[in-house]
C-alpha cells in the first residue's frame, strides 16, 4: 500500500495567503486529505476554507504548533469552531484530550520533546516512543511525528520504532518529505500517511512549476508505484 498524503496549504510553516484559490484550483485532483496551519489566515477565512474542503468531499486537518496547555486548548477549540475533522500538533494535555473527545475531533498530538517553530524534536528514541504510547493510551487517535526534525538521532530508526510500538496506522509523519527518494523510503518502511506542503509550493518536483503541477506529479508518482 502507498502512504496517503495530507496536502498542507502552508509554506515555511505558515498558511499561504491565497490558500483558498490554491485549493479551488486543485480540488478536482484525487487528493482526499487537505489542511493548513493555524497561522497565516484570520479565523473567518479558516472557517470558510475548511467548509470549502468539506463541501468538496475532503477530509480536513489543522496543525497547531504551540506547547502551553492554554495554547493547546485554544487550538483545539479553534479546530472545532472552524469545523475541522482532525486536530494535529499541540501537546496531549488531559484537558485537550478531553476536549477533542467531547467534540468528536480526531486528535494527533506531537510525540516527544518538541519545541520551537519550525518544530525541533529532541530526546532518545525510547522517550519519544513512550510519549507516543502515553498519548494514545490517554485517548489520542494517533501521533504527529516530526521525524525529519529529529535532532538527536536517525529519523528512519525513529519512525520504525514508533510504528512498532503503536501501529503504523496511528502515525502521521509531519513535514520535510519533499523528494521522490524520501517518498520511496516512506513506502518502503510502511508509513501510513505524511504531510506535504512547502515542497509543492517551491517546485521540488516540477522545477518552476505551479502548485497544481507539482501536486499532479506527486499523485502520478504515487499511482505509478
């Protein structure tokens, strides 16, 4: 099975200002999972875009990069109020886990010792695995693993350890999969899904190509495998 990709309308960790237009230009393509971050657009624009995505039959994701309990809870409330299906990012505080469950939000918090923006992941593989297990035991649906932002070890070794501990279907690889070699590696090790955003905006696959042309390349590449 090929991994599924979550198309993020973000570039350099910020939602692009013309995210709605980009989505409208690409919504006919066979990519089912779409999302963006909680920074870059006003709340009313986030709500409108999430609705457009759902009206087009897409699954919707918001990634919230914050680390305080207050900030994480605010992110969960934003996800619900804007009508998203999935909340990703944040940390799995009990209050956030409870809010997500109460409001039927599917929740994939960060695993491990994360900080900064862009995110940096630190610590031993064992500690990150334990963090992932604890989040899921606490009620999270899965974990958002920033494997290619891992500062203290090998990202592939980390991914495999977390998958083995909690199940590959409960792990989303967040960020930095921006070339065919890494896409091939994700398939090889059985990753269920990963996000992709900046690589599409920056023409990593079709040099000087549009977002749509780059996304079409990725979808065709996945289909051909």
